[in-house]
């Protein structure tokens, strides 16, 4: 065999070996698509007490193996999954617990509002406007104080006492704003709907309910939003802190201009004193004789408004 043929055979063999090595390396470099073995499941972000109205910060998503996902668990991306924001927790849960539909009362469930009330508590509604209701920023689940403002100018003549304001109810939970019993999603339509709400439903004790009913007749009511950072989120906690009783705030406590108003002199409400009665002269005729005297007028106490004495007829 000539050298040319040997060289050609070696060249072809080398090309075949190079091609086989390339195919093997190419097939080895292609990684297989990973098999999805877990899903994002809705869990509690912290330890939550029974009776809590769930908010966004109470919920979190956790990667969970498919084999460990409970039945009825809420999986991310699944169509038709219930929204637990604003739902009422039926029982206490620990942090990281997978939440299912049976763990909560959904806002659309019958009797949801009654279920949100703590034992021996009542639901009472108060009328608000865009100003007294914090421009719609108060939402279900918030805690508020109730302020009463009264116009006292018809009850007092003192400018210092013309207007008064006082806190009549403290630390009560908002159950509903208008007809909404869950916190709305953050979008333009929801914000407009909340801002136009004209009533706010509060969770109060029976005594607080009576106070609210009377306060609504006395003047205008306003809501003051309380911070979540200073109160317990446990619904079993007392409805309000035992703060010392505060005095009302009057117009004179706030406005220096009201305090500096000139005071009007008090006017006498009694009838004006009558002028002293002047004695009237009475002429007495005895036959042809005539005499003048004032003793009769003085004895009779005649004065203004008293009819004149009758004349004495002349003796015949």
C-alpha cells in the first residue's frame, strides 16, 4: 500500500474520531430542563391569634415540595384561589403555617360581621364625611378614637366656651367602612369607593354603644386613627387602655383671639324701676265750701297706672 493511501486512511479515521468526540461533548453540554418539584404556598408570616382580620403583612409565600402541600392549600398562580386578605382567622396559627380556606371566615361568608365581634361586644355605626373619616384612609381592621365636637354658643355667653372637643371613646376596632368589611386592594377605584363612604362601623362595649348614641346627638363626631405599633393585635386584649380621664378642650384653651375678646357688660334682665309716685291732690266739696288735700292719695298709694279717684258729689 502506498504512502498516499495510508495517509488518506489515517486522515479519514482522524476526522471520524473528531466528529464522534464533538457529538459526545455537545450532547454532554446540553443540560436537561429541571423538573419542578415545589410550589409557592400561602403561609402565615408570623404567629397570629384567633379572631384576627388578616392583612397583607400577615401573609407570605413559601416554597413547599409538592408532596407536602396540604389539600385546599392556596398555591400561587392557580386560578380561582381565594383571597385571604381581610378574612377572619378561626384559630391561632404559628409562623410559617400553611393556610387553607378552612382556617378562616371569608368576608363573603354569611354572618361574617357577627363572627368578627369579640364576646360581649357590639357593632355600632357612626356617620362620617371626607374630613371626619380621615379622607377615606381608615380601613377595616384599624383602631381609632372617637372625638366629639360641640357648638356651645347657644348655651353660654362666654366666647371661651363657644366650642368644645373631647374624646368620648378610645381604642375601638373598625369593622367596616361603608359596606366594605375587608381592606380594599390598592387601586384607584377602591380608593374612590372608600373615600365616599358615609358610615363607619365600630366594635364597642354595650356601654360605649350608649355613649356613641348620645354623642351623635350632641355634636359632630370625628375619627382619630391609632398606630398599630402601640397596641396589641390580639383580639382578646381589652378594648381600650386604662388612660386617665382627660378634660375637654375649649375654644379659649386654643385661641388667644377668643381669650382677648372684649367682654360685654352684663345687662339687667329685670323690669325698669318705676318713677316714685307723686301724690295727687283731691278736691273735697262740703256744701259751698271747698278744700284741697293730698292725704288720700298718699294713703291709697296711687301711682302710675292707678285709675283716678271718683269725684265726691256736692251736698245739697
